[in-house]
């Protein structure tokens, strides 16, 4: 469970984008560059381990991804790359196909959290 975020952290450290934990605080980078072997290995490990983690019978991974997506939604930053990847992982784990033009979301059971507008 710890290898997935760690491998993603190593891989992302080699990129140009700033590192932060779901827009809550900055995360220090590892001293790696794109050409380092550890970056390539970490990238592949991140993909494979993430897929294997999502295929377990435990709903922990799916719950964590949904919570992370909720945090991104609350930040008001819209469809970031992170949000798009999280939604794709959730769709893959739940077997959801892409929406078709004009298709509406079913509100029941899609997102188990209370909408922000109802909290006051």
C-alpha cells in the first residue's frame, strides 16, 4: 500500500510540475532526473502496483481515490491532470464505461459524500 504513493512520488520528482499533497501542502522532491533508472522503474511499478491494488477485493483503494477526488473538487481547481487520472482509475476499478453525449449521471450511489452546498 505504501509502494504506490512512494513510486509516484519518485516519478513525479523527476518532472517539472510542483509537488503538493492534494493542494494541501508542498512535498519535497527526491534528487532524481528523468534519465535515472529509478525513475523508469518507479513509473512502471506505480502503474502495475496501482492496477493490482485496484483489483483487490478490498475497497480501500477505491475509497481513498474517491476521497482524494473529493479533496480536489473542494479545492475548486477543476479538472486537473490528477483529477482526470483519479477518475479514470475509479472508472476502471468499478467497470464504468465512458459517458456518452447527453447521458446524465445517476445521483444515487455515485458519490457517497454529502455535497458542499448542503453543509451550512
